[in-house]
C-alpha cells in the first residue's frame, strides 16, 4: 500500500521576507485603499440592482420544502 501523505519539499516552504516591515503609514494607506474599494463595490451593486430586482430576489427565495 502506498503512502499518500504529501511530503513538504524544503524548497516549497514559505519564508518571511528579509525586507523591512511596512510602516504604520503605509499600512494605513493600504487599509484606506481597501475601504475605498469596498465602498465602490457596494455602490456598483446598488446601481446594478434596482428596487424591483431586489424584491424579485426576495420573493424568489426558496423557503421550506418548496
């Protein structure tokens, strides 16, 4: 019977970057960029779904054993 456990090759191991860690300012910038992206995505969804389509989705959800 063959051994099915995957062996980790030392060349595949994840290693920490040797560079300097990001400063607090750059982390705040990345966080702010992420928040802007999420807000833009929410706005795009709201523009795409009209009130009628939201009602349709609510009405068409399966409940119980239908």
